[in-house]
RNA sequence: GCCCGAGUGGCGGAAUUGGUAGACGCAGCGGACUCAAAAUCCGCCGCCCUUAAAAGCGUGUCGGUUCGACUCCGACCUCGGGCACCA
């Protein structure tokens, strides 16, 4: 054994050992319990960032721990290889996305190997491989057959200068990112997946995911947004009927959850895209301008929700379904075409948005619900949240004096009788639009024939292969300009036809990759029998930012596969761990009138200024130093220039130090603050562990441990070691708090360092303690532990070692320290035998001198004894 | 705007089911070793008042429940994630 720790040599040796033994390649083994441990696959952006290191280290710790517990552990890895950044790179440097992506994958794979993850690389896949995405296409065709996939128009961001569709990310302050032109909305035909068909099931099944974080389930439930309400038809007045020229339309249909407020309706409002708005705009230029104005701006919900509530009357009317009153119909920008019917009934007295709108437009406010406690009888001039509460109906004709449930029931019945309403469940969840007008994605397998219409590509012609030599230039999809791609013959009539040039949303790729890992080489089918052994995923690890979309789409896609008989489970991920972001300090400098520049914290030096406050400086290229501003902590990102390159970290300290620091600095669900000093602390601990083993081994092999013949301090160290075993297993296996598991091993090493005992028994106890420390830390720092395990004289490889049971005899305690409080304040401590009963503990507490001082001569009113912990004396 | 989180010493964090607030680490201070520095080892380290001890105060703010609250409840403030075409 080397006297000093050489991370590079230790890590190379361990990785070569694992590679030669193919330690992490796994097969189905029905005799052993399986554990499928999966981290979200990365987008191959070029290099790993610290978020990846954190994500994959968490997964690796869990995978290695479960392996030690005897599970047959699968930990695969792959690449979410389609997406926008490859096109952006192509625009700026002319390299085809395929080449850029594959180079990035090669580089990042090497980085991952250097970090020593226990990955079965034989299962690696990339979503840009035709052998993978052909099954996206195959399943899409099955969905098309069943009506789960369908075509309709949808709204997109349109850059009028580049003549291209923009992603939300490419819209900055309502303008195109490259052209700066104001973005417009445009309706184009797109493919949708009918996820709302599964809305009810996706919502209910959340209850069957007890090992998902509560907040993720809540977010998904809110996203699905099931609400029970009523669909109400307001019959057209003559003016609206005339304008619409649609005899089939009986009236304006709205959805409401508050049909109890029906008598408070003073106006109706429709979205700018609603057919009535279009019809009314034909004869009213001002309204046409307003509708046109609503079409400008982005399609993002956050923008729509924060914009000023504007509206304009259509001049048309519809009739109240029960009173026949003529109600004005407005166009309002806060009504969304995508939700419900694209029209709402306006009840200013009992809905905050309607109240704001009515106040601004001078529309009437009619109170129809009052609280049971009589706290108000009339809605006032300023909005109060209580106005939206359920209460008792008033001013509602024959429906007065009813509570919410009663009013809903009777009013709905009255509407049903007239054929103007019915109960309905409405979801906030919308169908999933998967068409992207982009090149670097999975082609949608349909053909447009002038004679036959839209024709699915026959299965035997799959995959529709994406050509890999095209280079996007920012002016639209190059597939749409590539005759070699789009010119084809119709599979039905054999005539000339045009291939669909839209590609699929990359969320499709990531909706089932975890299933394919079970059988990455299956050629004849999407999945095969091996899936039944490995799936569902036992532990999924990834960023909280995926809490809704990716996880919901995966749950949906899995159900579609289930209904097609491809898999037999409904939920793909049994346990979910959502890791927090990695943060670092942000430093910037903005010259007057110039552009703000960011500086990496590694370049910034801190010193005390004349007044004692911190001054931050960087060395300027030309002369002297430049004073920069500390903006606080921010997510590590290219744009803030505050990233830490894992590569240089591994080169400087080794993979184990990188892994140890990221696991120790904070619990996985919380944000992680980068700290160079913390990294050094992690490196220091590994050196200390190495030195302790080196020193111990240098004294020769100790004799076998005789547990029954130990001194007090020897028993104490042994107890600490076995307690550590229990705590680390619980912290890693149940709590996923790796930071406290590591702290426990640090405490054990501190105890070993204090254990200054050269006797045979003392050395035997130390030997056991060091073995336990190395074993317990091995999921986190596998390389150095691999070497130390050998140094401690083990015949077996650590990677094949089992997690030992703690020795109950070693854990046993003879006496306990009990805390004594007087009126809830800590006043003393007493030591009692471990078996002492409540009366003994109580007597010992009351007899304690410190305690008696605080009791003085006051009568004891009550004594609370918490067994094994504390006594509280109340006076 | 809507939905979901988080706030504890100089710093990262610990306190697992309502029961000792500050484990472990970082930084700092003092000491040992060294010609010296680095590394390493030992000790101290919430605030306040103190020679010291003891007392008092203390988990974003305000209020409540309880013998007892970082933990539960209500209101507020600040920071972060998501909002359907970034992944």
C-alpha cells in the first residue's frame, strides 16, 4: 500500500478492475430480486455539468447500495439526442446536428466513465438512432389507428421575418430571438395525442404512487385540474344568429363550476379566436383590430395571465337560459380558446377576474350569493376574496335561499329540462401537441396525398429515416426544402405525394426510453419479454423541473403501451427522487452604457475594502484589476458564466472527491451551493481515511476480535462502528440523506483517530471499525474504498461484498443519559440504567441537584416522562 | 397572474414520529511540528452580559395550539422551480 493517496492511480486501477470483470453488465435472473435504478438521461449538450454529476452520483450511490444488499441491479444510460440546441449549434457553426450530437455523446460518455458510475454500458441508446425512433413512429401509427393521435390546428409563435416557428424559449419579451421582430400567433395543422382521454386515470392513479414526493403529486393533480361543473348554453339573440350565419348553432356554450351564480351573469365573454368574435369582426373594423391585437404576442400562459385585462363588445347578444334577458357578448383577452368552450359567463360579483373586467368596462355587478354568517349582503366597490366563497343564493328568482349544492342541483335540473345545460367534468389538462416544425427530431410517419388525403406510412416502410446531412440555417425546417426527403409516392394510390416534414416533440423520445433499456437490441418489436423482469423502474432520479411535463407524458405513454398490450404495468416509476439545482456565485461587471459581462467565481478574488466590506476583483486583461459586482447565488449556467467544469475537478482531485463533495454538501432534494473550500474538505477527508488505514495496516495484521473480552473504550468504539452501519443503511436506503450518512462515517473515523490503543484487542476493534467505515462509504467513493478494502487484507472484491448486519450485542447499551427540563427549559441531566422504569427515571430527575435548584419550594404540578429521552417537570 | 417548494451560527447543513437547537464539514482564532511555508495534528468557536460560572436571548416576520414548537395551525415577507415548442 502506498503511503500517500494518489487519486488518479487508484481510480484507474478500480475502473480497470470493474471493466475487466464486466461488473455492471447484468442479465435477467428470476432467482434474485431486481432493482432498476434510473437517472434521467442527459441531453448531449457537449460536456457534463455539475447537475449531471450530482444526478448520476445520487443514482450510483443507490445502485451500489442496493447491489450490496443483494439485488440484481440495472443502471443503464443513454442520450436524449434530438432537440433544439443541435440546430442552434448548426446555425452558428454550420456543423450538421447529427455530427455535433454524436461528437458530444462520445465526449460525455468518456466523462461519465471517468466518474466511475456502475452503469451497464452494453444497453446504451441514443434517441436519434433510427433503431430507437422507429418505435416512436410505430406506436404513433397505432395511436392514429385508435384515434389517440389526431390532426387539428394549433397555435404557434411565428417569426414574420425569418418565416419560422419559434419555441417559447426563442421568444424574448415578445420578440424573435434572432430577428427582434414582434412575434405573432399563427394557426397551423398539427398532430395531437389525446392525453385528456387518460386524464381521469392519470389523476386517480397518483394515489398509487406513495413513494413519489408529495409536492410532485400535488403539482400533477393541479396540472390535470379536474373540475366538476356545468355546461350552459345561452341561446343566440337575433343579432348574433344573423352575424353567425350558422343555423345549427343553438347558442353560446360556456363551462362553469359556479352555476349557482347563473343569475349574477351580466355579460358573456369569448376568446379572440372564437367563431363569434370572427363573425362579429367582419362588420366592425374596431373589433377586427382588437382581435388582430390579441393575435400578437406570445402563446405562453404566463404572459397571457399577467397581461392587462382588455376587452371589446361584439355588439351581439345571447339570452340568459332561464330569464331570457339579453346579455352582451364581449371579446376578452383573458378568455383562453384552449380551455373549456373558449367562452365564459361573466359573474362580476363572484369571480375576481370578471369583477376586474366589469369594473373597467362599466358592466353591472349583481350580487346573487351571500354568506351564511351575514357578513355582507351586497358586493362592494372593492374586490374581497370572500365574494368568491360558496354561500346562500339571493336575487335568483325561484332558486333563492339555497346552499351551493342545492343551487347547483336545482339550476342544473332546470337547464336540463330546457335542453340548455348538463353536468360535465372539465380538465385543465390539454391534449399534447407533438408536431414540431423542426429538422432534428423523429419524423412523423404520414404522407399527404392530393388524392387520398393523409395516409399513414405502412409498418413495413418504417422507419422513416431522418437524413443526417442537412444543416438548418434558422429560416425554417430544412426537411421542408429537401425534395429527397419529402417527395414520395402515396402508399394507397401510388401517385405522387408529399411526406410530412414535421418532427415529433422530444418529450416523445423521453416518454419510453427507460422501457427500451430492458431490451435495447430487440429488432422485431418495440419491447420484448425482458421488460417483464426489469420494469417498472424501482427508483427514478432527476431534476424537479421535470415534475410535470416529462413525468406526466411518460405516465400517459406507458398507459397507451399497456392498452396496446406492449407492457403490463401502468406506472413506469415506482419511486421518484427529485434532485435540487446546483448553484454558484454570480459576479458581473457592466461598463457604463455597455453590455453586462459575467465572470466565473474561480477568477474572482475577495479582499476587505477600506471600510471593511468585501471587494470583489478580477485580473483585467490589459491593466490591473477590475472591480465586479456580487449578484448572489444563481443556477450554474452558461449565461451567468458561473459553471464549474467537472472535468477539471476530476483531473485535480479525482472522481471520488467530486462525488463525495456533491453528496455531502446538502441533501439531494435541496439546492447545492458550490464551494471550493468544501471540495478541499472532501479531499482532506479521503486523505485522512487513507492515512488511518495506512497507519493501521503498517502495524501488521491484528488477531481475531474477541467481543466478550473488551475494555469500556474498546466496547465504545465497537458500538459506534455498528451504530454507523445501522445509520448509513437507513440514511441511504430509506431517507436518501447521503450527507448525514457521510457525516456518520466521518464521526466513526474521528472515533478511530481518538482510539489510541495499541493492544491486540484494541487493534482488532480498530480493524473492524475501519472495515466498516470503508464498506459504508463505498457507495459514495467506490474507487478509494476498493483500494482500501484490499489494503485491509480482504480476499474478496469490495464491489461483490454484501452489506453486513450490525451486531446486536455490539449495539447494546447499559445506561442512558436523560435530559431533565423544568417548565420546558433544559436544567439538568441524569444517567439511569437502560432498563430503568418510569418511576425510577422520575425519581432520579427530581433528585438531581440542578433540577432542585429550579424547583425551589414550588409544588410540582406535573411530571412528563418520555422513555429513554427526557423528563419535564412542570411547577 | 396561477400551481409547488424553501428560509436555522460567519458559511453549507444536522435535529428522522412534537421532546437536549447547531451533529458533520467549511471558514476563523489559538497552539504543536518546521529555518520558514504548505501539509498534518491538538484545542476553541450562536448572540448577549461576564475574569469565570450562572442567567437571559435565539431557527425569515407577527400571532396561535401545547407541559414542551425549527417541527403543527393562521397571516405576512423574501428567494427559487413549473406554466404545455429549452430539456
